[in-house]
C-alpha cells in the first residue's frame, strides 16, 4: 500500500447530505471524478469539512457503495472536527458493520 | 402512554361515526391530532365525501387550523366545501411562529429540499447547532423511510409525506409528525419477515432496526432516531401504523390496539434546554 490519496470534498455534494438514492447518485459521480485512475490500493479520503449534516441513510449507502466499487482502496474520513453529530453518524454506520473504514485526523 | 393520545383513541368511535370525520367538539389540537385526522380523512376519502368533515366549533382552534394550512390539505383531498369554511378566517402568517404548517412532500427530492428549512426551523424554535442537526437527522430518517418503503406501491392516490410541528416554548418541547398513507410497517416488513402477524409486532420489529428490503444491507435508521430522541432529548417516539400504536420513551415501550389507518403516523417529541 502506498500513501497516495484521492481526496473527495463532500461539501461539493451538498451541505446537507440525505437519502440512499442521493448517495447512490453520489457514488456514480465519484466514479466519474476518479475515472481513469487505476484501482490500486491507494487511500480514498472523504473530507467532510463544511458539511453540516449527513443522515445515516446517506452515509451507509455512500460509504458502502464506494467500498463495493473500490474494494482495494482504503476509505478514510476527515473534516469531522467540531461536528459531534457527524462523528456519531459515522460511528453508527461503522458499528452497523456495513462498512469497514478508518477515521483519520 | 401519553394521556392525551390515549384519550384521543379511547373516544375515536365518537368522532369518526360512519361516513364522517367529526371533530367539532375539539378545543385544542396537537400535531398528532392533525396527522391522525388527515390520515383518517384519506382513509375514508371515498366514503366521507366533501362536506362530511365536520370542523371544530371553537373559533380559536379554527384559526389555528388555518394557520396550520389545514384548508390547503382539504382542498388537495377534494374537500373544497370544507376548505371554503376557512375562507372567512383572517389570520397573519406571522402569528404563532412556533409551528411548522402542514407540508405535503410528494417526492423524496421535495422532502430533501425542505431539510435546510427544517434546520432553520429547529434553530428558530430554540435548539442549538448540535441539537438542530440531530433533530434534523431524526426527521430526515422518518421522511426517508416514507419514500424508501412506498415508492411504486402507494395504496391510495395520496402519495408522499405530511409533516407538521409545534414548538411549546414554555415547556421547551417540540412535537413533530411525519405521516404517510403508505403500506405501513406490516406491509413493508412482511416481505422480509413473513411470520409477522400484527401491526404492533411490525412496528416493534422496525424499531429494533430491521428493514423490509430483501437482499439489501440496511436498517438501523429507526433504531438510531429512537436512541437519539430518548438518549439526547429525553423525548418520546410514537408510531401508529395500521391498527398498532406503539410509544417508546426512557421508561420503556407501550403498545395498544387502535382503530386502523392507512399508512403510518410517526411523531417524535423532544425537550431542549
């Protein structure tokens, strides 16, 4: 595994991220954004800075969708500082064991 | 069980006689009451007909219902005669800023687009940033469920979610409802859990974090909002689906068999500092 990261700024998807159907659309958009990159083991970083609210439905569908699309990539998250509700949502999704990801500072 | 809600159902036969929805004797209404009457009106739409919805005699309550835009819902239901009874009531939309008028979101995109508005509403009601976000997620998950479990399968011509809220600033209490005339908990969960027999059992199954969507890894939404409502807000979740009524708070879970509705009426009550 190398240290090359692809960073996705979630604020570009919206300040309030809601619903499974929107998450599925967002996963397809991510596919386009990183289209052309080889599916190596490089990290995929989800940057939540300036995102205010993420519902568990969106988080579950989005992160699981990325995991299924890029099984070789390690999914990490950042930008949740100062947003305890967002932290809680990501923990709930992790505890649901529907994703397998790390949280980074 | 909340005494107001219990009393409401104990006397249900009196105010929904055959072919009518009669709430003429009401003097005060909570969002729950408005949601229940709305779903009963949808259920009895074919038989009730315009003119058989008997509105409250209490003038203040009629003004409140107008402020809640109940007349708009009645018109949508085809009850123009009943709706016209509100025409002579003049109110200012700036009266009683502590409420959310009845909103009918026909589509998920419609609902999602309202979330920023709900966030402002919670903050205007007095919630801090963190609590407003948490409350927004609670209403977001309730609303998502309406569309996730009914898309393409609405049992009547009335699709989408009805949303209303009331803030009680002296009590520091917010009541918010999300209602839909959909397939209900039993209709949704029975696909995945064919042994489920009753609406109460289905609601409890849903509250445990189970989903009716076969072959999909999902669920936990209701479990989360239940935990947050009780754990973070010392609040109450009440769900009426089909003929089942279930209420959960920090003291436990209570259930009751009640008169059936089409779909689901869900409410969360939260307390804030």
